[in-house]
C-alpha cells in the first residue's frame, strides 16, 4: 500500500538507501556468478571480433580493429549487465519470491523501490562496463584521461537500460514473453550500435534509425572520450542517453505502480 504523500517527500533518501543496502547484502551471496555472466559475454565478443575480424580488417577509423571493438563493446557490457538482471530479477522478486510485497510493507513506495533497483543495477553496470576497455589496453589501446569518463557514461546508460528492463518486467505477465523483447528490440539494437563496424557503411535509413539507438550513443560517447577526443557532437550523445534514462525511469515507475499497488 502506498504511503501517505502528505507527510513525506518524494524519493526519500532513507527509503532508497534502505533498498540499496538490502541489494548489496543480497548481492554478496551470488556476486561471483553475476560478475561472471555479466562480463564473459562482452569479453568473448571482444576477443572473437577483435582477433577474428581483426585478422581481415586492419584498421577502422584510424584505429586497430581490436581498439575499435574494445571501446565499442563497453555498450554491450553495460547492456548485458543491466537490462537482463533488471528484467528477470524484477519479475522473479515480484511474482515468485514476493520480495517487493515485503519491501512495500515498510515505509517504501513503488517509486522509491524502482529508483533504488535501477540505481543499484546501474552502479554494477558502471563497473562491468570498464572491463572491455581494460582488456583492450592489454592488446594495444593507449591509456587516456578520457577513460575516466567511461564509468559515468556506463552508469547513465545502465540506468536507462535497467529502467527499461523494469518496465518490461512490469508489463508482461509471463517470463517467457521476454523473448519477444529480446528478439525484436534488444538484439537488433545490439547489432546496429557501431560496436563492431561503423554505421556509415549502412543504408541511409539504417543510419537514421541507428541515431535513435541508445547503444549507438553510448558507443560513440565512449569511443570519442577514450580515443578521438570529445567534441560538440558529444553533447548530443550525452543528452540522448540522459533523456533515455529519464523517460525509461518514469515509465518503469508508472507501470510498476500499476502492478504493485492494488
């Protein structure tokens, strides 16, 4: 049951921190499996594309291909470590474990609960998103001060994708239905994000569509920060990621309130 908003403010810090503390304690019991699953796939992509296609394509945009992929796979790591944990984790907590029912019985409402969930997953994504860059450094990516921007970029992008996952979990009634989202939304966006090949070789309509892809903006912002240097165009990339995060966050709260509060 929702709290009386006449006596409290929106997004109480104590409520959000309480949920975050619970998530940290719970994460300590399965962190090894989570870290493994959230990092091995992007690293496999990095090694496979970097050395597989890298043997056929020497340079892309003035970079060795492994360097091009190393910065591009950051978005993949963020995606995998945010959208899937939020989709499946949120659904399981709500439908099977009834964790959300217990939390909402405390002085926490659905808005604070979903905000804390998105923040926690985004924090994890900001760490996991740095790993491809570290691996790429081993294979020749030159260190730069711009690498310090990777964690905040990964956090903003991860917040948007974790909120998207929460929205999906609150929309579908069965966990099997997530495959529709994975096949029709996540996979196409993942493939056309500029992670493994530049989008300027695609047809014009595909390039226009790619500019509506949050993963593409994450790739461009990371690559420019680490390798090419920031420019005015990066304000557009950053603005898009922030707008995506805010819109998904509010939609996730709106849909979750309908599902959790009866």
